[in-house]
C-alpha cells in the first residue's frame, strides 16, 4: 500500500480538502482550500510511554473511509434549531517499528478539518506524555492570541507571528496566513478520558513560529480506543469562521432523553452582583431585579454569591409569576462529592432552573472527570448550567444542551476587581473572531456604569448582539437600563435566541459587525476600536430587500464637535431633543442617539472613538417593535404555609386542582381527593428542620413577541416556552422534647439590612458566614444570631415550645443603639433598647401555644444606622407531650 491516501471527494464536496501521508520524515497532514495549500505537512503523532508515534518509521497499513451524515438540534448558540451536516472521515492505521499500532482519524468538512488519535489494539493502560501535532506560522502571518491561563481570562491581542513571543497561548488561536486565508485552531469532543490542551509557540528558522500542542497534565493515562479530543482547524474567510458550527458537529450526539430537552430556555438575564456586590443576600433587591427584568421581557434572574436558602423558594415563586426563572451561583468544590451533589437535586426541587458554577480553573483530566459528573447530573435533573472560571467550549452544548454558557473570557467583572485592568475596545473586537466562534461566551456585557470605561455607550450596547451566549447576563443594574430609554427599548426587543448568525463586516484589528436573525427580523451589533469614523455595513447578505426598515441606536457624539442630524439623544439616563443638542453646539462623550432609515444595499453608521451601535432590520410592512412586558400570573394556591408532620409520618397540604408537586430527594406524596396531598418526608428531615415542597403548574405560552420577544413566525422547534408557575409549602418535623439552640434551627423568613442573619457569629459585611465571634461589652458568646437592623428573623415553633430564653445586645464591632422586640404570632412578648458598650439584656419568655416566633431589631434613631445586634444564648425548651405517646397536633 502506498504511504499516501487522499480523501475521496463526496458528491457535495466543499472547498476544503486534506490528506495524511508519511513523507519519509514522519506522518504529516496537508490541508488545502480550493486546491491551494493552506497548511503544508503538519506533523502528527504523540508520545506513548516515552515512545514517539508518527516518526519516519511509521508504516501505513490500511485506510478506511466513510461519509458521516448526521443531524443535531441546537437549543442555544449562534443558530438554534436542526442542523444537517456531512463530513468525510478517513481512518489511517499506522504501525511503528516497535509494533505499536495507532490511528489518525481525519474529518474533512466544508469549513475545516479535524484530527484525533486512537489506539485500537492497546492492552490495559498506557500513558500519553506528549503531543507531536505542530503547525508552522510563516513570518508574514498575523495572529490573535491570549496568554494561556487555565480559566482563559487574560486579554486577547493581535501580533505579527514573527513578533509572537515564545510561550504558552490559549485556544482558540486565530492566524491570518495571508490576505485570503485564515485558520482557527481549537479542540472539540473532550471528556474525562483526557486532559485539555493549549499551544506553545517556539522559534522557526525563517523568522516564523512553530505552534505545538501541549497537554495540561504531564502524562495522561489512556485505554484502548479513541485517545485524544479532536484537534480542530477551521479554514476559510472570517465570515465562514464566524458562522461555523464545526466544533459542535464534531462533538458526540446528545443522548435520546436529551434530544428534546424542552426545559432548556435560552434568553436574557438580570444579574445584580456586578452593580450591587452584596445584593445576592437581599431578597427585596432581587425582587426589584425581577420586576424590571419582567418589564423588559427578559427570561431569567441570576443570583450570585450570598444567596440564602431561607428565601430562595420565595424568590423562585415571585419570579415565576412574571415568567422569570431563577439561577443560583455556586463554587465547584461545593459539588465535588456524592454528598455535595445532592444539593443540585435539592435546589431543583425548589424550582430553581439552573446554576452558575465557578472557579474550576483547571484543564486536567481529573477536572474533566468532574465536568462529566456535573454534566450528567444537571442533565438528569433538568438544570441549565453556566460554567465560570472554566475551560473554553469544546462542543458540550450539542452533547449536553443544558450548557447555556461558559465564561473563559476577560469580561465585565474585571471592572469590579481590577479597575486598572479595564476592558479595552481592542480586546472586545477580537472576541467574535476567536473565542465566540467556538461557543457561548458569558462576558456579562453592556456595562454602562463601569469605572474607567473607555468604550462608548454605543459600543457597550453593541456587545449585546456581537457577543453571543445561551443566556446573556447583562452586567449593569436594571435601573441603569430602565433609565436609558433607547437602551431599554432595544434590550427589550433583543431576541432571546438566534436562528442565524452572519458577519457583515469587520476585522479583528478594527471592528466587528454581526447580524443575528430571529424570525423575520435581524438584529445587528457593531463595535469598533480606534478613532471616530464611519463604518459601512452591507445588508445584502440579510435578504430583507431594499425597502426594509432599519432602526439604529448608536453613539450620541460620533465626532467631537459634531451633532447627529436626526434622532433622539440620550444622556445620563435621560433624553434630550435634537434641537437642544444642536443649541448646545456639541454632544456629550457618552449617550445614545436613534435614527430610522431604509435598508438599501449598504448603510453608513457613524461611531465615536471606541464606539459602536445596534440596529433592528425588519421587512417592509412589518412591525419594528414587538416586545412587551411579561404578564403577571397568579401562582398556585397552597395551604398551610407551614405543614407539620403528624404521628402517621405525613404532612397534609391543600392546593389548587391540576397542579403537580416537586419534592426534595427521598420524599413522596399521594393525592387525597382532587386538591389534597399527603406528603411523606424522607428520613433526612430531622426534628425541627424544614423541607420545601414546590407546587407547580405550567404558565402561559410565550408564543408571542409581547411575551418576551419571541417572534411568532419563528419555527425553531424549541417548544412553546411554558415556564412553570410555582408556590411553596414548608414541611417541618416537630421538635423533640428538650432544649434547642435557636441558631441551630432554620428560619422560615428573614429580613436584614446588611446581608443575611448570621448564625453563631456577628453580622459581618454582607455575605453569609462573613461575621466574627460575637462580643457584647467585652463579653464573648459562642451561640446566637448576628443581625443588622432593620431585621426580622422568623422561626416556626408550632405551639409546642414552653419557654424561650436568651439575651440581646449591641456587638462591639459597631456603635449606636437599637430597639429590639420578640413577637409571638404578631403579639409583642418582650421589648428593650440596647446600646453599644452596655451588657446584654436577658429575657425569659413563656411561649407555649405560639406558632411563629419573630426576633425584630430597629435602629433607635436615624443616626444609629450600621448598628449590629446580637441575640445570644437563645434557647427553646420543649416539654414532653401531654400523653407521652404522640406529638401534639396543632389546630389549623
């Protein structure tokens, strides 16, 4: 057999072709486009147990070829819906001089090629200690890169390949070989059987650079079969690269039970952490974000660090009444054992729709095995997942459609932590040509309020289209959007997902203009780096006709000293008429202006320095503006709010007819009549503890644009968008006789001025668990509750507690005074004024028959803001039941 076998063209062969051969110097890959060589004799192979595979001694023993035709449904990304594709696959089997058999698996697609390695005859295990795959960058080429970091958050920049410093660079790596040829280097199809890779640049004798693949682990244990992920080489003009789905096409198909995954809901999210750091601990602030998000028609709310499980069910229910779903932030190490993973099922039982999991920061095989577990468990539970501090996308959105985003980018959070490392317009412009090509990118865009921001308002708004993510989490406070009418109007219209993505104009060094289609409308976003100028935007690729209408929102002052000729200027959260702007003789450096034009073949848009714009393009005779607020829906009725477990081991609840229950793991429920339920908690519900039962029914359909921006003409196969509307009932197992520390028991609700009510520590500064040991007038206390008035902490007693004892005072970490109260079923049982520096005030209260206990704190005067109150040594005493045989049964 010859040492060269060329891929046989399929009937619908594309412009890209490739061949693998042994040239006498080793196994090599050559890639062509339209019969012109793009990559010439790329070394292939790897190192197995110290032995190099792919050397000149490698003998080609056989080649098998086939055509791979398949279809997958994308539920988020640059093009949702069904996609057919065809690849030509060639498997080259080699035998080394030492007898080792290995394979090169080559895929050729219209827009690129991919290579992976396999060991079909390996007995037992072996170790891969290196990768010999390498590409040569000619001296005249240019690359757009980022310094490698396992969480991919260094800035991206452009550099001539001859000037590219030796060192490690992250994927995807974009190279312009000459004026017409581009190559994007990345990976696909990875899982816990292997480690991730990056590239290392080294010198080449003619002034160019050699890129070699480097593994995250020094060695990776492998078994028989496919060994490596796909090494992917997208080839072609920038427009084809931007629209490419090859990374997803190469990934494994979703399992049959995930092919539909109708619960995956792409869209837009409000997110409070960026603008209000400790707001994750504040229920009222989260409700405000829900209200504004729903008024804008958005689909989601992300609650970042600081959330407290006491009120998560309440915000889930509140948000569901506006068609908004709630996602919770967590850290990966809190989901790193079978016991920890139970948290996912618990959160899902509350009605939580998804998680943002953070700080993985590793490409190791072990960490990919962790990813495997999280992917499988979130798929089983029906939880969407957004990976932060993460690896880049490598096709998981196809295999696990619940993956609606990854970070792996220096995004808007860098304005919060690193003001001297603010994002540049140049960094932003590179992203749609590199990172965002390979998958959803949670860069948290549109940060109008960023400190030290150098980008124009039009640039920030443009990011909402130019940057794609399955769920786009907008960085700024919802009031920052509501206070900018033009921005608010566009972000309300912005479609929740895209049917098609097209690059209209741009270059990684200057600007990017991206068009994304939803239904019969196109949404266009443009961002630029550099001086103010006019950007020419061709529209012929959109197929909308010359008489289509185009609504443009861009920079209010694209040129210093010039004023927009038409439109409504928007500054500092207000609008000003054009006449007033002209009278002033100039425009502000920030702000937005609108105009409406007829499409034609090309439109010219003026942008400010580091500026940008957005636009909506609608066919003639159709409405440009179709969005509306999300309607309010009644949540299911449920009684009682707190249900106690009786002697038979069940708790009785009554609901609306036609609902279903979502139960914690290990619980069960039986219907009793048309609207009653007998709920049987699992053994994990201990005396005094609360469990949450979710009462759920389908909400109204989102089939119209007035319900959040979905165009009625869109046939995407994603379902009708029915979002569950939920209520909750808390189920409690009665306390056993004896003494119980109040700080050991769950609250049924709380209000606190600064973060959550803390247990066995002072109030702290905002997040859960950030307090210090409690001290009042120099005396330390180990048990109690730390609060920041105005505060309320409510506990369920169920009428069984006989006495409540404890003391209260002002923690030494603060000054001022507070009025404190203890209430039983709303009736005041105790009140006192406590002051900083004075000893605690003790109390002993008879509470038999009280069902709900409330500890309340209020500042004594307005000047006492910031006072911290400690409720110390608080103890409940429960007497034995009257007949010593069964728990008391309270009256309804």
